[in-house]
């Protein structure tokens, strides 16, 4: 049996691992090479993949391309705004089809990584993910959040063959991206508790070593996050390591469950609202940070006001009520700390600071469980028709 949390100090060692876990399941990392280092981009042509790559970038990320990239086939997305949507994917599909390509290289986190991950799985080509911004934790993901018909949803995609986290590039990222990365990490306090609740209610698999790995990576990030505003190298490294590890935790678990709960659901609903209204998108992590602060209040309200009905579905929750109330109280006690850390890094801690209107916020509360079957605290509130009892006061405190 392998003890996963040791990997917090050496995420590269997870590459290609098959882990016979104490939870009874076997977990696999399909990514064969992981490099997290200053100047990592310069090693990215030595991933072990052979043949001709097609490098996909945008005008911002192409500025990081080393000289060795310039003579290779490349495509620089230049429309505005670049979203992971039908237009970008159609554009890339045409480009990748007319070139003789053996594998793809995504030069850029976020939209480019999400698009190339889906394209690679569609074309049955391996891909290399070069991460340039420490703003979200999707690097190792096997899923792509895509916008289709003005609605963002998650599609199965390919895990990257190799991942490069270039700490030099990340340290130079705009300050709001560092704050957003930290806020995405803070969301794991909620996500892991939602995972446990879902496990109790539905019996879905719950792996404690993967949960522990996720939370150990959160602790690493929090240990150094005071230095993020000043871009201290140790703080940037800890944040990048934490984002990489949580993305690997998702690959180990095959789903985003270890890293995504109610705080992500509400952020996705706000995003869909913004897409439909034609508003410019906010950074993913910023919304997740606000969703996390909201979830702290929601958990507290739920476990201090609700009397569970006598139904078989809820019996495991009733049995674990004291334990869950303690966890909800611990989460609530963390809220001021989480808020302070995000604020110190320069991230938004109110909806108005991010430009989310009351109307958009309400939409988020109303639609966060739409089409998302995985049980979270938000699902229990909906099932028990407790929205009006819990959400209005929570909303007032975050506007
Ligand atoms: Zn396990
Ligand atoms: Zn996230």
C-alpha cells in the first residue's frame, strides 16, 4: 500500500504511477512526465513523445515560446475573446487537420489547456500541457469544461501525456491570477466535505488517501500564501505545487470530486449567467473563492437549523450528525482566515468586488445544482426545500 500524502513534497514522482490504495481501489496516473521547475518550458520538447507537434498558443502565451518553438508547426489563436467554445474548437480542429501532426502542445493554462485537452481526445493524439498561469487546478484533468450553445458544461477528454509547470513564467503572472489560484485551492475545504456528505448519502466511493493528499496540498499552499502578493518564489512554488497536486488528485480519482463541490457549482452557475448576458468572464478561482465563503455559511446554517426527516436516504447523515456538525463548525471557523488570505493576495471577497450583481448571485443559488447529479450540501438543501430558510441571509453577508 502506498501512502499518498508523501507525494506533497514530490509531485513529479506521481507520474505514471499505479497505486494499490488502502481504500481498496487501484488509482492510476496516466500522465507519464511531470516537471515543476523554473524554466520547465525549455524541457517540454523532451517529453518522450516523438514526431511533429502542433503548438497551440494565444498571442499572450506565445510570448513565452522559446526559440526552439518558432521553427515547429504552431498556431496562435488571435480572435477575441478566446473562450473554450465551438468557435475555438472548430478553428483548432481545422488547423490540426490540415497539418501533419503527431501530437499537440498546449501553451497556456485555462482556455487553451481546456480546448487542447478536448481536441487531443477527439483526434486520438497525445498532448503536452505547458502551464503558464497558477490560476486554476485543471492541469492534469481528464475533463474539459466547454461552452456549447452558450452553456458551460464538462465533457470527458484526454489526460495530458506530460505536464510542465514553469515557475519562472508563473511568478511573472498578473497578481490577480495568483490570488485566483489561491482561492481555487481554498475551495477544497468545502469540496472534500461535500465529497464525504455525498459518500454518506449515496455510498459513492470516498478515498481517504486522496482526500488527505488534497488537503495536504492545501496546507502547503496556506503555509506560504502570505508571500504571494510579493511574489516570493517559495509562495509561488507552493501555490503551483498545490494546484498541480489537486489536479493529480482528480486524475487519481477519475472525477473532479476531491476538488470540486458546492463552491464550484455556484461559480459555474454564475459563469453561465455571465455567458448568457454577454458579460466578460471572471477568473475561475475568484468565483470559487466567493463560493467557498458562501459554502462556509451554508454549512453552518444547515447543521444548526435543520432537523432531518426520518427517511432512509438521510439515515447515514443522522448517524454522523455530531461528527458532521463538528466539521461544519470547523469550516465556519476557517471562514475569516480564508477571507483574509484571499484578500491579502489581492483577490475579491465580496460579490460586488468581482462585479457579480444581486441578480446574478440569486441565479447562482437557484441554478447551481442544475444537471449536476453529484450530491453536495446544495443538493440536500434543494431536496429538503430549505433554500428560503438558508440562502437569503447568506447572500446578504457576501454582497
Ligand atoms: Zn484510494
Ligand atoms: Zn477550480
